[in-house]
C-alpha cells in the first residue's frame, strides 16, 4: 500500500483534507468517495478485494489525489445547511486542484462521490479531462435509486426511520453535517443535462444487483453515447471488486489519457 500524509487546503473558511500520490508532472485523477466513506478507502487493502485504486493507477503512471468531502473524514464538518450547496461542494474540489496547481484532471467518484463529480461537471466543466461515475447515475436521487419515490425526497431522518438499525450510526457531533449532505444528494436537477453537454468522455459503472442504477445507467449511456459497464454484486460490491473494475477503468482512460 502506498502511504501519504494528509494535506489541507481552505475554501470558504472550511478545511478540505486530501492525500496525494505519484509524481507532480503526471496526469491527475481526482477520487471522490461515497457517503460514510473517506479518502483512505481508495487506497485500503482492507476495503477492496484486489489491488487498491490508488496503487493501481500510480503504477500506471498517474498522479492520484483522494479528497475528503465536507462533513467526512478529516475535512471540516460545519452544521449550517447553506454550507452544502452543490456549487460550494464542487468548489471545495476545485480548491484542492488550485492548491496543487492542477488545471484539468480525470474524475472518479463512487456513490455520493459520483454525484459530487456530476456537480463539479455542472459548475466547472472546463476542469475535467474525463468523468467516471460509479454507483450513481446522473439525475437519479436517493429515493429513486432505492425505488422509494413514494416517500418524496428521501431525507436523512426519513432514511433513518425506514432502515432502523441497518442505517449507519454517527457520532452526535457529526450528525448535523452528515444530515445536510445526505439531504443535498436528492438535489439532482440539471445534472444529467450537464453531463450530456460535456465535451469529455464519460463512463458509468454499477453493480448488477442495483436494478435502478443498472437499468437507467445502461439506458443513459446508450442515449448520450457514454461508456458503460457492470460488475457482479450490489452497491458495495461495485466498489470493492477491483479485480473486475480496475481493468475496465484503465481501458477507458487509455483512450482519453496522454500518459
């Protein structure tokens, strides 16, 4: 496993934590984690079933930067809902790129990170070399993803009531921040259009046991000319099964990268 210390940059008075691996002159991949995850999961052999994402791509000649989203990991955890506006969360990611003097990068996001990648694409499309979205479909909110449109917008409190003991537990002092970002993930208006209008390659990948994402992801990819693949397993399996995932990500990047 490649080790790296944590770096911080500041945006709108909030600390954004990240780790970086590889050489500065190499083409960069930005990694954006899912809800309840953290930047280290992209490089943890305890999390995945094969080679880690970071180790794999550093060995392929990429510079890799994994970011803790606001409310997660070592990044700030402000309580006010206004801190979690989509454009501000996207700007947090851009602030890391600016701190590292990166003009453009490939983006890989999983689940919530896929949604956040869509937000970056909507507000800062000129900073992308390509966009890879796993465990998420542009324009699909949380309620639709789990086939519960009957509840309206799926808030943190509704989800906690629905799933009971199966819902993730958080420290009391982190609850306001994770509630806010969970609720914001239902804000998907305009994201499909933004991704469809990108002038860079787009790839979607999902676990085959996610019926909505599998069905809709395949349909959207066909409609908009995006690349698409699926792997065995559910939402978690789609991330941890790196033996199946990494070769297909590399095949996609080999068509778009200058490495």
